[in-house]
């Protein structure tokens, strides 16, 4: 969560700086400002400046609130949705001055928002883990089916290995899903929702490492006990 807070502070600072810059230099926002009335451009600069400054203050205040309620998803959403809203507002005001719509800018902003917001459910939703007599099935984007007879070791650990690099995955605050390079175990798969013990560590016979945990520690313990019960049979 600390990473998200720092990121939101950077986003807020960028919005505030943008608002300040546009107010001081409204004519810079137009390729050929001589084509438009100066009073329209100045009014555009004032209104856009207020919008970006308000967006920056909103990000700071809302980030503080979401930190108090401990919601990583709201923190991430704020850093995406608020700048997007400020950008759309700027496009609408720009159209009033120029009488032109930037189709490319609207498509780009919309596509970016959809892409970023699609990450939220992928990251936040916990997978279902179904344990059969022959295999363990993990649902979700980074899920897989692991034959029980290929599992060499199962244990509960108190911390994940130190991560050097994310090779193919999602990392939003404490949530980490996908493949990560570590100091001690090499390239491993993480499906981690909370940076708190316990973590379920599964090692296969071909030296693959999968580490899983849930927001509710009891659920992690329950999955571990169920795997051990079937693994011993």
C-alpha cells in the first residue's frame, strides 16, 4: 500500500503542476493560438487550471481516506479515474474554443482507462482452489492444474522470497500475481493478496515454486490442510 500512496502523491503533484502551468501558459495548449480569440483561450486556461488543481487535491484527500480504510483497489482506482476525468474535461473545454473534437485523444484516453481498470478485477479477485484426488486446480488468469503426484513439498512459510524483478505479472501494492524473479528460488509464481503470513509454498518435482495466500489467513490454512490431506493419501 505504501507504493500506491507514493504513486498517488506523484499523480496529485503532476495534476497540480499541470493546473499551474496551464493557467500561466494557456496559449501553449493550441497549435496556432492566433486562430482563436484570446479571451476564449484565457478563460479556457482558468477553467482547466481549476479542474486539474481540484483533481490533484481530490487525489490527495481521497488517498488519505482510502489509506485509513485500508483499500488498495480504491487507491489504484483514484490514480486512474481522476486524471482521466480531468483529461476528458480538458478535451470538452478545448472543443468549445476550437470547435473541433480530437477523436484520437478521446479514443486513446478511453482505451487507456479500459485497459487500466480491467487490471483491477484480475488483481483483486481471489482464485478458487479445488483439490481433487489427482490434482490441484487454481482458477484465474494465472491459475493452473498441478498433479498431486508431481508435488514434492508443501509448507507454510512466514514471508515470500525477496523479489528482484517482475517478469510477467501484476503488482499493485501488496497484491502480486504472476511470475517474479527472486534471490533464493529463482523464477517463481506468486498469487499473493496480502503481505502477511502465512503463505502456502508448493514445490513440484521439476523445481517449480508456487506461493499463494489469501486475505483471510484462515483460508490459507484451510487450503494447506486440505492439500496435505490429499497429498498424503
